[in-house]
């Protein structure tokens, strides 16, 4: 069945947002008198969420009396400046342009709360180009449940088989499978070093972001 839409996870798939998380967490470490942390460790923790990143950066368990305050500090800093350093991964601007040129809708389905996700798309001037943005607030269950992908299909008036979902986490691929939607796992995202995306049973796999356009366009124009 011909693809009519391509849906992206946001952090680690479409957007290299780790740049902003790294800047904030390194600043918090410096203020705490701690040396800079290996950036690759932070990248591997992004998909686990804010609590995991703060715990890693400050070497502090979540049950520490000061943890909640540090987590709130991190979230406020990110809310104030969600897109100082973030940018699309290499090759993604070209892919989006090619999709638009072919009349293929593209959108974002992310577990990131909308009050964080929408300002990022706006600052990158993608909000008017994306056909939709689906966030957890709009559905009963976030990924790995299929709710967000099914909602996206309803909004686009297509079947799940007419879309493809791209993600950098096992939850993304599980959500696509549960929705009956073709999936593509990327190897360049924020998964842990011990986690191999090739084992997620996605329908397709691309290691580098620069190779994504060729693979996706080949599936659209076989």
C-alpha cells in the first residue's frame, strides 16, 4: 500500500535536542562543583526522561531529599530556553523537503509534553510545515501504546498501513507494531549503548541520519 504520511518521533529521531539538555546539565554540574560529564552518557539517557538525566548529571538518586528541587530547576531551565542549540539531524531538512515536494504529509508523535514540544517546532519554523503534532496530553496512553499513532491517522484520514513511523527507541517500534503501522528504527538516536536497534523487529533500519532520506524515499517511490 502506498505511503501517504511519514511520522517522526521528535527527540533523537527528527531533532538533535540533546544539545540543549547537555548544556543545561553541564551548567548544573558546574554550579554543584562537579566536572563536566561525558556528553555521550547524557545522550544515552535522554530517552529515559528528565529524572534519569538529572540523576545521572548530579549523581543523585531520585529519593534524595534535594532531587525534586533539582529536577524542577532542570525543567524550568529547559522551559525557558528549549531550543538554543537543538537542530534537525543531518539529512533531515532534505528529507522533509522531499516529502513536501511529493505531497507526502509528515508529522510528529512524541512522548514529550506539548508545552515543550510545540515551542521547539515553532522556533525551528516547523510548526506550519508539519501536518500534525501529537503529544501525550491528547491521548489516554503514551507510547509504547498505539494511541498517538492511531490518533495521527484519524487526523490525516488515512489507515495505519498508509503511514510509516520512525523512532530511536524500542517504545517507538512497539507503538507502530501495535498500531499496525510500518516502522523504521534509526541507529543514530539516544538509545543506550547496550541497546541494539536492529533487535527491535522494526520493518526497516537506518544507521545514520544522512542515509534516512534515500531509504524513506525509496519506500515511497519503489
